C-alpha cells in the first residue's frame, strides 16, 4: 500500500486575551504562523472594545467567524 502525504492545515480558534496581549507587545504578526486563525464574533467584539487597534494593523478580517 502506498502512503500519501496530506497537507497539514494549522487552525487555531483565538480568544481575546492572546490577541490583545500580542498586539500590546507588538507581536500579533505571530498569528500568521497559522493557516486558518478563527476569531469568533464574541471575541471579535471584545477585542474591538478593549483593543480596536489590533484589527486595524493586521489582516484578521478574514478570520472572523
């Protein structure tokens, strides 16, 4: 039987704390290490309330879900 390689997709569901704190220390770009970061709507709203600049600096709009 031949073994085939499958692409590993790295997904992560984010919470507000890590997003906020990564932005505070200027390291939010580390989220780009994941293929599919997912930001639930409730988390999105919390980050917008506490740290709106986090989404302005980065292309996380496609991660909203």
